[in-house]
C-alpha cells in the first residue's frame, strides 16, 4: 500500500497577514515527522511538501491523483479564511474517484476533530494529539485487515458517540521518534529539541493538544546533536529550534541545555530559539552565545501585571525587563512576543504596555514597532481563553468549525484604539512587503522609515490620551480615513 504524507498548500490571509498564531511553530515539522515514522515502519511512504514548493491546490490535487495512495495523511493547518480550500480539495479528490483513506493530523484537526467528522464526510479519520504511533498503527491496519478500529488516538465517525474514542497519552520519551524527513535544507533549518510546554498560557493550544499530559518532554542532548551534525554534514549551517519552550523547566532543564551547547559548539553553526524570560541567566546566555546563538523570540506578552495574570503567564513585567537587559548585555537583541490588545484590557493596561515598550527601547525600528503595537489576543478552540469566554457568554464562534472566537471587549476605549491602531500598523506592514516602497523591509533604515516609526508611536500616545479623556470619535471611519491619509503622506503613496 502506498502511503502519502501531505503538507498542503497555504494561502496568505488578508485580515491576518502578519499573525503567526494560527498554529504553533513546530507544526512546520509535523509532516516530516509523520513521513519519517511511517517510513521507519517499512511502509512505502511519500512526502509531498506542497507548502514548501508553493504549489496551488490544483497542482496538489493532480499529484495526489497521479500517485493514488491507499492512505493520505494530511498535516491540516488552519490558515484563516482560506481553510475551506483544504476541504474543497478532499471533495474534488473524491469526485474524481480517489478511494484512499484520508486522515488528518496536527493541531487544528485535533482541537476540532468531532466538528470535522460530523461535517466533512470525505475525511475518514483524525489522529488526535501526538500522531506518530497512531498513524503507524492506522497504516498497518489498512494494509492487513481493512478499516481500522480501536486504535488509541484515532477518531473515526464512531467517535461522535459517547465513549467511542480512546485518547492516546503523549509519548514519555520523544527521543524514540525518528528524525523528520526534510525535502530541503535551504535557508534556516527548523529542528525540535523538545515537545510541549510546562506552562498553561490561556491563549496557547499546546496543553489541549497533548491532552493535558506531560507538557514538556526533552530529547537527550546527544540525540539532538547527532541530528544536527548529520544536517551540518549535508550543508546546513543555520538552525532554529521550533520548540514552544527551548530550555525546559528548572535545574534539569538548564543542565540539559548547557550540555547541548557544549556538544554543538564545535559545529560552528548559528541558531535561534524561543523561550520564557524566567529561563534565562548569565550562565545560560554565555553558553548560548559561545555555541552560535544569534536570534531569540521571548514571550513577554504584556507590560501589565493584571493582564499577565489573566492570561496565566506566570511571570511579571519586571522579569521581562530583566531578561531584555540580560540579553543585550550578552550581545543578543531579543524579539518580543507581545499582546498589545487583550479583550479584558483597560486603558490603564494599555498605558502600562506602552510605558513598558518605551522603557525597554522596543519601539526603535519600524518593523518591530508596527508588530508590537498591533498584535491582538487571538482566541482559538482548545485554549483556556476560548473555554472561559464561551462560558461567560462573550464568545461568538467564527471561522471553519468554529475554530476562532470573536470576543467582546470590556472597555470600549480599548476596542476603539485597537481598531485604529491595528489598521494603521497593517498599512505600514503591507507597505514594508512592497519592494518599491521606501520602507521595504529589506532596505536599510531611511529617513522615511524613521518618520513612519515615530508616527506610529506618537499615534498610539495621542489616541490613548484621547481615550483616557473620554474623547472617543463616534465616526471611527472618518478617524481611520484621516490616519490612513497621514500615513500615505509619509510614505508618499
């Protein structure tokens, strides 16, 4: 039986074009892990990276029909308003005679598996949660005995009835999984050193994906180093750890990370990672820098103690400020994950946010400023926030299968500001993607980019001052038009 793993085509969202919250970063490796697992079990496995090759859905459809696999496993990634295109693909495949078993895996189908099975009849099964063992057992069942039954973690149509579905607990040792297949080593190579996260931030789907199981499990430093060395031998030189939390918890997490740095230091590579502010100290940063550390995304999320408590961040603004200063002292300029507009925020919280960004010199360049000032809390199915807002009657389901939640703001001034500031930042960010623009992201900083940067920061302060004085415009469209004209005058467009 031919088995095919598909990374399906993606399409950019008009509304969410600069949001990266549709799926955790390590989704980019899921297709490779699935294909590698199936291949290691002796199945005739193909890996079709239609996303990496930038194929459209018609090209992917043709290739699938030509290969005609008995099992099609799809890393189904939610891509905002275009997600129905993926399910249209399944409908077209069936209409053209495709009879293979269609299975979905990944974050999105895990978190709405019952909704998908109740609606999308073209889909035969969903691997819920950690998928490697489930897919291998599914392939074996299809090859030997026909339609699968009673495979832990595999949801069939029967899962819609009570007690008909058995969860599969996460693998305690992620090191047992074979390293992922990679169609290309061009550019920065993603790698996974651990799975899960030891925190439970309310906006994050990771805890629900792992069935609230052991939320952080690290691979051994030796296994990670072996994978990296094999990739270096093939020409890779720059890596990015896609772990939700790279370092890991406590003393053992630190010791593991230090050992890994000692192992990869001789490779003479560069790498980046993501972690929490509380995980960093002088010793860790010293070892990171010696091993080739060049980029960091640090999830600070807010300058307000109140908001950090509401989103269950388990850290405060002072820890974030300390970590920023620590990184800079060691020669690394951190990028910061930040939620400027949260549905439970007050104007005081916005004031704390902007004061934090200014105090820590984070509004110093246009690309960063435009992103930090415009990010809103996105509420997705399976997160603690989605459950809480739905329980409180503040959530309206949107997106395919109700995967997104539109949530009312508690403060009309915050809502007003979010509408105007986000629109202004998006205008700038779109212009930064235009090679003919004076603020194109690949160009060196110019007078125009500095002027645009200062305008966004000043706009935020002006609007916040007005909101605090209760001077909110009734005609928000007129305000938006005026702001858009001011930005276009700066950019001369």
